[in-house]
C-alpha cells in the first residue's frame, strides 16, 4: 500500500484530507510540529517544515505528498518562510521521486478578473501575500517544466471549516454569541466560498488520479452566487438568529489595523470584498462528475461539526 503524506496535517484542510485518504490507502503519514492522529493507523512524524533535513525525512518513502500547511497571517512571515518551506518540499519530492499536491489559494490572480476566476486567470498579484503565493506556485511550475517533478496545484476559494475560516470567525461565531456578524467593504457583492469538506475530498481525488498531474485545478465550489448579506442571512436562518451585521469599510479597517495587527494584515486583501468574487471550478466538476455542496448544505454540515444549534 502506497504511503501518502500530509505536510501541515493539523489545519482546516489537513484534517478532513486525512479522513478522505482512507479511501485510497491505509498508509498515511501526518506531519506537523505536533501531529495528532485522525485515523487509527496514521503514522505521526513531528517536523518543522523550515528544517530541510526534517522535511527530507518526512517525504522519504512517500508516493504522494500533500502540502496543506498554513502560516501565521502576516506578510513578513510569508515572505520569510514560504519560499524556504517550498524549496525544502520540492527538494524532498525530487530526491525521493514523490508526487506533490499543493493546496493553494487565489491571492496571486489579477484582481480585475475576480468575477470569473478560472485556472487560466492571469497571475498578477496586488498584495504582498499574493506576491508570495505567485512566487511559490512558480517554483513548482518551474520544476514541472524541467521534468524534475510531478505535481498538482489545487486551488480553493476562501474556504469555510471549523478551523482557520474567516466566514466562521466573522459570521458564525459572532451570531452564535448574539453579536452582529461582520463583513468587509461591501455586503452587496457576491463572494463564493469553498466547503473544506469538498476541498479535501477533491484534493484526495486529484492525488490519486495519475492523469490529473502537471496541471492546475480549481477545487469544487458551489456556483450559487450569494452576496455577503445573503451568506449572513443564510447562516442566521440555520441558527435561528437575527441576521444583524455591520460592514467595516476599508478606511476603518486600516484605522483599526493601527492597533490590531490581524486587521492591518487583512487591509491589503479587501479587494476580494469590494467587488464580485466568483470562483469557477467547472473544469474539475466536468472531469470528475462532481457536484459541490450548496451553501446551505455546507453550512448545515459545518454547524453540526461545530455543535452549534
């Protein structure tokens, strides 16, 4: 049975991905600073992905490696750490002839094309974090082009999951506490979100489909086009809460950012909220006959996981 390894196994994608990989193999290695079993038979390997030798050991013996790591949401951390982590992973995969599946986002895309994001959307980042994502994706594509690496870049829209999800933090948890939901820039613009369960399931499918490699794939995401306000109303309806919300304008986000570092980091990403953000995953859906969860199905599933009534 082939070994499949998840680097960054403890996050919003790594955990559901480990569950999905059981469909394909019983030999799963989970790698993070403090890995925890998801399935009974998981092999745990503590490692710092900034450590070249540790990453090499983590990849050794693997047939497929999934990179799903998440770093602190800070441009300076991304600039310093992501290129090193990606170089370590690429070197390990090349040395041990492991295939790589990188779980990516859409920060590198041209903001003028946000109303129909496809695998062909121009790469022209407008944020510091977007420049980093473009750089590390370029590192993968360069090794594929040189025929030293077999890889997939699997991209998701903003995703929602019990962990590391802006939608959960801004809307679900605030409403659950009886507070107003929060949105950024404009609640009248469309914003598509990927359900983490769909993202994980599709990432596992791609990693176990030989002819899917050496391509970029958008992970399945409902094409039901809800605005920010409609997301809030949907979530509030499921929770039987009043759909009260406040919209934080860009200028206020920058002002708050003087005192709250996370808001300062988020300010450069507000272009994703001041225009329609429509993620197109038709390539994956057609190839695999896959129907993504609807927003309502996805949120009901999430509420059960979070044990929110």
